[in-house]
């Protein structure tokens, strides 16, 4: 049964022409076969082998939409997901320690997704808490039932894991200690948890952490890739099937890097590709634009070692087994917009199930979408997908309120809203 609160949030988001955080697969079209292939070939066997794939697409090709579908599939299959926006300030790929911080900072559990907790201030803390609960009680949501014996059992499993770095283990254990002892005041608990999370976020200095916790390193340029491997191992130990990392090169940061920094970023990417298969439970998707591959100044075809491993995007629709999924090779089909509109209309009717209300028929809905498509200029900066969903919701709102405007009026008013 569909969660009415979730689909209500979906309709509110679509009304503004904004892709919703949840439920995108309920109205998605075109990618069904491809997504099923990703699930079968990459998500289902995620515990057995690490993999990386590349997503290529021009601006407006639907990379964000596809990422949200992949995120849903991952959560439905008990994986953690971290959506990382690569940028020069926050997470430049030439400084992989900063990428690691961003992975931890943006990690989410299925329970967070289901509860719509997209602004959790300490998402990795939730991962650590659910992990302790799972290892101590068999359930990720029974943290209040953890006993001294349960904590000891969880700690023993953690320390026995050969795939997790010893300093990683020490900081996890420091966080865990706060959940089973009533003798620790709440203010001290918060401080202890904050200290552990600071280490994973690269905050503080080694001398302080060494004296307090006995660790011998911080997350650094030298240790970040090893600790990512440890993170994947910890995710598996904690009862999740794996970790899906969605990298979004949203700002084309590689195009503004210094030449030396670009080479470092490309070396880091090559290192990940060469070692990913040993990181069981890790699936990465790196989304970028076509010039990442073939730009004469910074494209990877200028770096033979990397180009040999990745190749170039092929001019054919995405297939799960391809190394590069080329969204630009997917042709627009007006019927796809109509099918999506019918799905959205069905969702809308679930939110507003007015028995006496005569919503537009299937043929009327298809005709409305075709009318909106006629009004879309090829030079319009606003993508037709946003126009279609926003005008459709406005059209349905008109029916709900009993005052139906002409299609051209709905289009004009909606375009004013979207251009603001």
C-alpha cells in the first residue's frame, strides 16, 4: 500500500516542478528495463564484489532523476546510500580525504529514507547506532534494549573483522559505549558521540585523538581509500547488504582544476577503478557530462591509462552491463511524457480521492500533455519535464477546485512560476 504522506509530499514537490526526494519510481518511464538490469547485475550481488559505473549526460538529460531511482532501488534492497556532489570547495576528487568526509556526511540508511529524514544532522551517527543495535540485539531499531552483554558481543564482532581498519574500529567503539551505560550523563554522551564523528569527518588533530583513543592516524590523503574499504566492510558487518555511492560532478570541477590537481584527481579515479573489485559491498556511480571524456584540455582521453579503463560513451541507450551509461543516446518520446502524466494523475487522485470529482480522462490527459509540448520552445531554458509536471498538477488542481482554466493560461502561469 502506498504511503499517503509520501505521495502527498510528492504532489507538493511536483506542483513546483521540483523532483521529489521519494517515490520517483512511481511515475518514472523509459528506464524500466535498464533499472531492472542494474538491480539484477549490480545491487543483487553487491555483497560479492565492488563495482563502479559511469553516467554520462548533458545538462537536463535526467541524471538527477536517475540517481533518485537508483537510490530508491538501493534502499529497497537494504543498502546504504551516499549521494556526493563533487566540487572544488567541498569534495574535489584530487583530495580524496575530502571525498571520504562527504561520503560519511551524506550517508543514509533505509530507515532514514522511509522516515523522510533527509536533513538528519548526524546521519553517520544513525548508521553507527543502527549497527550496534543490529549486532547487539539482531534488530537495527532496538537500541533501547542493548545490554552490557549485547554491547560486548557487538564489540567482539567488530574487533574480529579483518576487513576493517583498527583505528576505524576504535572510533566506532568509542561511539557505541554511550548507548549501554546509564552512568554516563547525557551531556557527556553527546560530547563522546561528537568526538567520534569528528574523527570520521576529519576534524581535530592526531595528537589529541592519539592520547584519548589510541588511534595512530586521521583520515588523510594517504589513508582515505583504505578507510573507504573499511567503511564498506563495516556496512556489511552491520547487517546492510552494501553501500551505494552516487558521485555527481555537478559543477564540472575537473574543468577548472589546475593541471597538477586534475592529474591527481585522475590518478585517484584510476586507483579506485583498479581496486574496486576487492571492496565487496561497494557500488559506485560517477555522473558527469560528455566533455569529461573527450574535452581537448581536460578530457580523460588525454590520460591514456584512465581512458583505457573507462573508454568513451557509446551512442546507444544505457545498458546495465556497460561501463558508461549514456543518457544522451536515449531519444525523447512524446508517449513517455503522456505515460508519466497518467501515472502522476493516478498519484494525485490517491491524495485527493474526491468521489464526486470528475478528473480528466486518459484521452484528455494525453491531449493536455501534447498541447503543452506544442508550446515548448527548443530554446526554452526550463526543461519540458518540469513544465509538464507543473502544468499537469495545476490542471488537476483546477479540476479539484472546480475552476478549469484554458490550457494556454495554465501554461503561461506555470512558466512564470518556473522562471522565477
